[in-house]
C-alpha cells in the first residue's frame, strides 16, 4: 500500500514498521534523574532526512547504515545524554528477568524531526528491522496532502483501502479529529464564559440590593454632606468609587486565590500543562470594579434625589 500511496505526487507519505520496546541498560551517568528508560525502535524512511539535510551523521545515505545502526532525534539525544557514535545497550526481552541483550550504534542525529510524529524513540531502516527482529510489516503510514484537492485525494485513498489486501487497514483523519477536538474545546470555553456571565448577573443583583440597603441606612449622613456643600455629582462619584474599590479588591483576591488553588491542584495531579485562560482572568479583574460601580449607580442616583430636610429630621 505504501508504494501505491507514495507514487501519488499529491501525497507526502511516511511509514513506520511495527516497533520493538526495550529497556536501556547503559544510560549515561549525567542522566542521574532517570533510573530506567523504556524506549522503542521502529523502521522508517531514514533517507528522507538524508535528502533534506536534516541529519548530523558521517554517512552519505541510509544504505550505508550498519545492521545495528540507529538514529534518534536531537530532542531525544539531549534528553538521554547520547551523542553521535555512542552505543546503546538494551534488553529486548518481554520478560525483564530474562536478558536478551542487543547493541545499537548511533549513526545519526536527526536535527529536524517535524515530519516525525513520535520523536521519543529510535529509528532505523525497514531492512534493519527485518535483519534484527524479523519485522517487515508496516504499522502506520502517515500522509500529508500537498494540493488543494483534499476531498478527491481522500476519496482515492478510501477506494484503495477497499482492496481485499488492505482489509485490516484503518484510515484515520488526524486533521479532522484535531478540528473536532478544537470545536469541543471552544464549546466548553463558551459554556465556561456563559456560566461566568450568569454568575456576574446574579452577583450584580445581589450587590444592587445590598448597596441600596446600605445607602438607605446612610441617607442622613449623605444629606449632611449635601448641606455642607457636596454636590450631587460628587456624592455619586464617591459612592461609585466606594463600590468599585470594594469589588475590585475582591475580584483581584478571588482571581489570585483561585489561580493559586487551581495550580496546586494540578500539581498534585502531576499535570504537565496548566491552562490559565488569561483573557478570562484579566477580564474578571477589569470588570470587577465596573460591576461594583454599576451596582451602586442606581441606589446612588436614588439617594441624591431625596428631600434633604426630610432626611435630616
């Protein structure tokens, strides 16, 4: 199948053979934090890296690789501490109590591995996988469609899979799956923003009620300020500032404590990523004083319209 797909100039294809998983026995000493490393080796089109010039090696082509020659990505080499020319000693036995020792010679470091899906493994040629492990079957073929006729190309691949020879082959559209995943993520973000909006509306209703009650209890003091010369605009500005400072401080503390709590919770779960949603957090900090000012506005307007003499009596 790979040969037929590769023959199509509109498709860029990469194959991977079935892999062999092993335990590394000779980790470099500078990798003290890694006590044991289980890795895999698979066969792929090593010549692609030679042709693109994205490999650091002393060889001129993949055909010159020795029977136990392997390559690994620069990221993996830096993580494990291996360099060009090192020998990796591994145990390929399925039973770790049984030793089936093999040696792999690092004959190349792939500097640009953008075309490789899973970089954390060893790579060799398809022929070497057959020589070392008797594996000559392909596990996965990754395809990138180069032209704009994506639908027609996908349909041609589907028709190819209808051949009885490929009845065990499954077509997986990673781009479509990623698009669906992004859509689901955006839907959840929208629901989150909607929930926050509803909470803000409910909070504003509560603030308006509490602000109205508080201002009503202070009508005498506010009337006294009017008598002493404060204008209606000044009183309204003072009340708005009071509401903005109160809810602004609460908003900053709430966002800070919730972010720290969420980070500690994710750390306890050993999470590798922590989504902060900066726009949501900044929006909450910015809108919190506005919510307070908005909640105080109508009670403040009502208070400034009351009869001074009546309230003083």
